[in-house]
C-alpha cells in the first residue's frame, strides 16, 4: 500500500505552523529580554547611567560624543576644521599615502566617551558593547560596505588572544556584519608575530614593530582573491597596524582594502 499524495493544503498548513513556531520563538526571546532587564536594568555602555534600552548611550554621553562627519579627508577619514572642497586629502595622506584605500570612523578617540567604550570592551570583558558599537560603525562606514565583499577583523596573536579570551576586532566585525549584511571571515588573516603593545612608540617605531606581523593563510587566499575587503579594528592611531594588515591582504590577492574603526586619534584641527 502506498502513501497518499500530499494535498495542496499541506504546504500552506506547514507554512502556517512554521510562522507560528517563529512567533513563539520571538515571544520567548522577548520575554527573556524583559526578564533580564528586570534583573539588570538597561544602562549606558559608557557611564552606566540608566537608559530605556540596552545599547543606547545616555543623553549626556550622546551629547559629549564628537561623531565624525564631513568635511573630512576622503582617504583617511580625518575630520577637517573647515570645508576645503569635495574630495580633498589631508597633508598627512598626501605626504605618506596609506596602504588601505579609505578609512572611516565613528568618533574621535581622545574626546567624549569613546576611550571608555573601547577600554571596557577590550579590557573589562564588556563584549555586549560590541553590538551597539558595531551598529554605529556600520552607519559610519556605509559607503565602504555598500560594495564590499567581505569583512575581515584585525587579528590578535594567539598568545594575546589566550590571555584576553576574545578579539575585540572580531566582536566588532561580527556586529558590523549583522548590521550591514556583508559576510565576515575571522580566519582570513592571522597575526604571526607577537608584537609588544604600540603605546608609547613613535610612528616609525610602530611601523617597525608590526612589520611582517600579518599573513593570509594559504587556505584562506581563494576566499579573498579579487575581492573588496573591509578591515575592521577598534582604534586607528598612527595607521601602522592597519597598514601592515592591509599589505598582507593585498599581497594575498585582495582587490581593495578599506578600513573601518570605531574611533580614531585626530591630530591637529
């Protein structure tokens, strides 16, 4: 005896069941969020002041955040003190062009709550901060992400990854990927040289420190060859680290490398 052929109504019924199950899962997730909010009320990720929803800055921190908007250097994303015309480049970029194509950042590192947000993410295990920070990065880097093929986080050396337990750039890259829909590959680049921290080093020393620090694994090269990449990191300072990482990706065949960071150091202006 053979089974009867499925009726035309069965696919529709299955679709209804799937939608109902999805609605129940959504309701369960919402209930879970409400329960967590009751135990740990939403707070500002920068100063812990009470806010209406997790991931939102309080009004005071928002007002103190110097978001970077045009006019800025079209290559480095460094803000200009005044509008010098469309497509202008900074003197630093003209004197020493970066390896990457364009860079964009959400805010200045030296002003407002940016430093606190980055340090809490990096050193205080506030991994949840990567969610809103990555969302802001996706907005600031919309023009980079519009035609990007892949997001690549700046990697940590395995020793530092072991001691820190997670890579803040990878957490940010995952958040940017969710917000933008551009896939990310945490294994497209690796750090093979255990460099000491860059803090306190001159620009030349920083460049020497990270020379040869990155490489693309052989098995990852087909995934990046001919593709337009967005390299993600938390802070842009001198550009030495991002230059070294971009150089390794370009040598492995990437068509273009742009840089997207949460905050950048701004000199002058």
